C-alpha cells in the first residue's frame, strides 16, 4: 500500500519534537527563511521542557565574578571526566549569548535590583575551579522551563514555523546512507503521512518512563533514540542515567534543586544534615549522583525517616517570604500531592529517575555520528535530552540541560540551514511507509494477547530495582534477562482499542516498544562497564577506572545481545582528577 | 476507598451520541482523578481516551469537567471529591473522542492576540534592563499553561464561540504590561473588537477554573481599562 499523494509532504527541514531543543532549531531555520515542519506528538506547549523548574546556567557574572572557563570545569568535573571537553567548551562559552538572546526574545527572568537577570546557586556550580558555590543559574521563579517553552513557541508563531501538532513520528527514512525524511502517524485519524526532507532533527526528549519512580512525563518514552537504534545507529553512554535526590515519595514528581539552592537542608531520621559526611564542602549543593547515593546509604543503614525509604527536605528555616516568592510551584506540589505544608513541615523525599545523560551520539554541530570515528550520517541531527554530544558525561549538573538543549538546538538549526542549501528534497520509495504501517496494523488488530500495560509496569520495576542508583553484576544480569523476556512477550501484546480515531491505546503500546529498546541498551552498557563513575555505580566495582574505562560506550542493536563498542573521550583542558566535593 | 467514576464517553466510530459509563474503582489515599482514569484505561477498558503528559499540573493536557468544574485531572485529589466522581470533556468544544476535544480553535484565538514580544529596536549587547517592579507587573499572567479550563468555563464563550476568551486575554496581558514590549497598541486594537474584552461579564468562572491560580478577571479588567484609556 502506498500513502495517498495528499499525505506526502515535502520540506527542506523537518524537526521531530517541540521542546526547547526542537523549537530553537525551528526558530533558527525560520529566521533564515527556510520552510520548516515541526512534528510533535504533543501540542508544543505540553512538552516536558515546560516542567523544568530551577534554572538555566550561564556565566553572566551578574552578582559576582564568573567565567565560562569555571563553568566548563564544573561541567567536566560534574560529569566525572567522561565529558567531551570540546563540547563542554562550546556549551559554557555559548551559554552566555544564548541566555541573553532568550532575554531579548522576551523571557521574563527574575531581576536583580538594578534590572539585570537574577542568578542563584545550584549544585556543582562553583567559583574558581571548585572553591565555593557561585550564582550562575538564571531563573524565572521556579518555572524557568515553562517560560523557555512559552517564549520559544511564541517566537515560532511570530516567525511562521509550520507545526504538525499531534503527529506521532513512527519511522525515519534513511536510504543509501543519507537521511530522506520521516513517517508519521496522525493521531486524530490514524492516517500515515510521509515527510520527505534532506534534513531531520530528532529532539524527542528523554525516556524516564522506563523507571517506576520518575520525574518524567508519560510522553517521555525514548522514541527518537529507539528509532535511531533500529536503523543501526548506536546509543551512547546509556548506562549513565541520573537519579535526582528530591522526588516526591512514591510518585517521583520533582522538587527542584532550587530548594537547596535557596538554602534547603536534607535531614535523616535523627535530624542530622547527613551530607556533612559525604560532601563536606558543598553539602546539599553537591552533585546529584553523590547526594542520591548518600540518601540510599542513609536509608540502608536504618536512618530513613521512621526507618522508611525516604529522608526529609527541610525548608522551614527559610521563612514564608523566601519560600513563596522563589519556590511557589514546588511548595504547591508538596501541598497538593503530599498534603504537606513546607513552610512549617519537612517534606519527605526520595531519589527519582530524572535525566538521560546518554542518547543518540552527535558531534558539536548536532550531527548524528554512527561509529568510533565519529562518522556523520548526512542530514540526520539530534539535540536535547535524546542526544549525547556529550556535555554531561557520567552525571549532569543542574541547570546544564536547559542550556544544552538550547545551545545545541540552535547549532542544529544553523547547520541544517547550511545542509539544506546544498541538498534538495530527496526521493523516497512509494511504499516507504509500508513496513511501519504493517507493524502498527498488526498491533492494532491482534486478536488475543497480553495487556501491554503489565509489561510496562514490570519493565519499570525491574529497571528501578536492578538498574537504579546502585547496581551489581548480578542485578544487571537479572535485569537483562527480564528485559529480554519482556521483549519477547511484547511481540504478542494486544491492545483493546481497534479504532482509528485518537487511538492512544495503540500509541502507548508502540511507545512501550521504544522503552524496551532503550532499556536493553541501558542494561547492556551497564553490565559491560566494570567501574563506577558519576551516575553509574557498581557496588562490585566501586572505583573509577581511568585506565580501562575513560571511554564512551556505544551500544548497537543486533538480533541478539546488543554489540558494545567504545570511543575515546575528548580531553582538551582538564586532565582527570579524583572527584571530591 | 471505592469510588463510583462516571465518564461521559463518545467514540465517533461507534456512537451516535455521547453516553455515560460508570466504573467502580479503588482509590488510594493520595490518588488523583488522573490515576483513576489510568486505572480504568490500563486494567479495564483500553478504549477510554484522554490526553495527559506531565501528570503534575504543568503541561495543560488534561483539563476536563470534573464534578461540574473545569480542572486538571492530574491535580485534583479524589479524597477531596468524595465517593462519586463524574468526568466529562471541556464544555463548549467539539469532542473528538471521549475526553479529547478539538483544541485548534482555542489555539487560533491565542495566536490572534500576537502572543509574542515585539521590540524592533536593535538588541543591546547584554540583557534589556527591567526593574523587579516592572517584572512583577505582569508576573501573574506568565503562569498560563494554555489548558483552556478558563475559556471553556466562560458563559460568554459558550454563548458566542467567536469571543476571543479569557486565556487569549491573559496572554495579551502578559505582553501589554511588559515594559520591553512595543505592540500594546496593536493588541489593544484587536481586543477592542466586538469579540474582544467587552464580552466579559465579570462572572469569575475563569478565575475559579484556573489551575494556576491566575487572577484572570483582574487581568481582563486591566486590559479593558487600557482599551478605554487608549480611546481616551
Ligand atoms: C521535572 C523536571 C525538572 C527539570 N528542571 C531542570 C532545570 O531546572 N534545569 C535544567 O537545566 N534542566 C532541567 N530538567 C531537564 C530538562 O528540562 C530536560 O532535559 C529538557 O527540557 C529536555 O528538552 P528537550 O527539548 O530535549 O525535550 P522535551 O521538552 O521533553 O520535548 C520532547 C518533544 O518531543 C516530542 N516527541 C517525542 N516523541 C515523539 C514522536 N515519536 N513523534 C513526534 N514528537 C515526539 C514531544 O511531543 C515533545 O514536543 C528538568 C527535567 C524535569 C523532568
Ligand atoms: S497531565 Fe500535564 S497538566 Fe495534567
């Protein structure tokens, strides 16, 4: 079957995803006068960038001395030296102009008394190469991400970007070693659409939904990485997944690190600020991997609150004025979702699966690279959380993602503009949508089978329990076996909704397939890496091992076990040193 | 606690008109309406259709009519509603399927008020300065998540769907009172139209419905005053 003519579109550039990364890229292209299609499974303003609370960092130095070199150093050290330093340099340098440009676009940053962008402290960001915390995070109350998403969407409207809202991209078109477009499923009526284009950007965000307790939206299911993986593109550094220390107990909704940036404490059952033992210099503003592990250890040693599996985030000493002015949203989260009043009561928190350091490998122009030699796949780009450039290495610092998605979304847009000037809209075979259409049809019409929601729940549990903050060789083998079994069961899963109109039952099942692929690559990469670094902590190999493991993992899909390959880390300024805080 | 969950269902491929289905579901102590909807969808009836993403009240996907009020399903705790919960799509909108409504007209109205900063002066090297007081002037209206709870709670909108609606006015307000913006005149012109601010009858439904606590009626009044002043 071929797709009807009216459902075949031609665009010089196609962007998949309308979070911060996708929207900024779209804006760059639109300002260059390039007709750009943005395909998004959610309305743009529903993207999870809007959930980011704490801030976006740039060494503006509005309160105190700061330099991009300090920012770069913190990023490299925070990432436990697995960061590609050429990329970190780009990030730290361009952060400054990027944040200023956001302000010019209208972003309502909080202001200093003299009218400049206000800045606050955030974990792992320091002055003079680690001396003491520095005020580097620019913010709009605790809804910085919301304001970024709104501002970029507003500018896209101003510049006439073409949005295809509620189009679910279900396949990439890569033929003859080059990018030719994407296939999308229109949610409203279940029709397939083909977008022919020489340049495609994947900006689909994270995949936290593979874990049981997560701060991530339901829509964050790793679609971009899984589709790339299925086309033979490796996934990089998937074993590095960040658990944020302060999630709401049981449901994982995030209480921003801004709470600690403004001076909040973490306390155990005895009321002690236990971070004294683990990060005496930075205390509650140490990096997230260190704090999440400290929390688990406190719990394991019986010092969780009431012997339970959580600790307290204490804001009570900050006073009503600070809490209500600077942390209004998270205060409300505690009230609504826990029935806790943070002005007078400590808030129960536990680590929550938060951020994927790994993803689709790219170079500093956001071009997707497919091997150890960083060979680019012409016309394919990735930016934002779904990409791995890698500026976060083994652990991301707070506020470094928002700046990453914008700096590299912007670079993607610019390089795509160059690429489309040299390349016309490519041909695609008439039946290009057929394989994926057939897959979706099989899933939609399978007469009997297992409920995919049970498979998803089991996946989320095994990933949380066996591939979480602490891992061992044995736990990872168990996780791997379960994931393989779930993949097998997934082939026989059955959806209930047989309709064509707005069939979210079908799409959720499709998304589960993406999560399974991402989980497979994550567990395999974690199993192979016999050291501890940043967010990847192996109890059986508790030390960092730079002789063997100062390298990026690349997981390739095969019919059986994923194949692991490795590529070197770019080290330009800072030689690896022990990481203490 | 066991809850009677009534949902107004409509599948355009099967139903002539909407009908109520009732489900008996077990609700945990901190469960929200969204949790109950998921329970039904994942365990009982996969055809139940609704939008959702963030699950904590920031993305604006799941505004619906819950026990007679527009709210976000992910932000209403079941224990605050009692044992009988009824859920229907947002009023005054075309229903696509179950709780999913056609959002296009809503976004078109939003776009009609030029919801973006206009300032054609050359960009300075650094940030444009704005005092904390100037910034506070429009703080409240920056919170909007475009969920449509306000607009679809407004009797003036039900009576006259061409009314630009509270949400669009809120977003116009956000720019009209931003000291960096230069297009207030054009926005006020648009809102002086017969489908603009005058259709507001200060019924306060919008303010009650807003999940972000925005003082919407106040914002509309401020915009109306600005329209009047401009006419001078
Ligand atoms: C609660 C929370 C708070 C955070 N706070 C901060 C912070 O303070 N500072 C910071 O730096 N970082 C923060 N982060 C991290 C940061 O917000 C995210 O990493 C970042 O916003 C991701 O942006 P993105 O553009 O890559 O993707 P997203 O904003 O997640 O957007 C993904 C887009 O892809 C689309 N999409 C996905 N799959 C498909 C498909 N198959 N077809 C079509 N479209 C598709 C979606 O519709 C969506 O538009 C936070 C994260 C969370 C969860
Ligand atoms: S799901 Fe995002 S607002 Fe409810």
